[in-house]
């Protein structure tokens, strides 16, 4: 399966889970969508800036000041564990945060395409 198909599939699953009231599954699917999008973007760079799983990608985005603050905050909300939701930033809409991050990473990947 192509990365774009996986991203679309995970975003759809996140949205469906969120609509069904399954917040945990929505967060997992949203994180995976961002992980696939980040991996696709990193693969297009001449030298990848980092590597790792979806959670590692979210942590890197949240710390990378080259990303806009709104995206770093979205990554922070998605990477926050459910057990810390009372004391840390936590998103009630992981689908929206994932869509925001995926769209930005897609625009970065398009900027890196050979002309």
C-alpha cells in the first residue's frame, strides 16, 4: 500500500472512531497517519532529519522550531498520553490535529519535489 493510501485510511479510521466515541482508537489512528506522512516527507529529503516511529516523529515535530507553533502544539497534543490529560495539553479532536499536520507535511513534501 502506498503511503498516501495508508494516510487516507488512518485518517478515515480516526474520524470514524471519533464519531463512534472511541477516543483511544481515534488518537492511535491519528498518530499513525502523522507517522506515515512524516516518514513520506523524510524519505524525500536529501538527508533525513530524524527517524523513528509515529510517536518519535510527533516528539521531533513538537521540538523542531522550524515548524509553525500551531503544528508543534498539535504534535504535543497528539503525543500526550491519556493518563496525563488532566495536567497536560490534550486534544479532544485528534482527527483535526492529524489533518493539520498531514496537510503541512504534504505541502513540505511537494516543495521538495524535483522540478
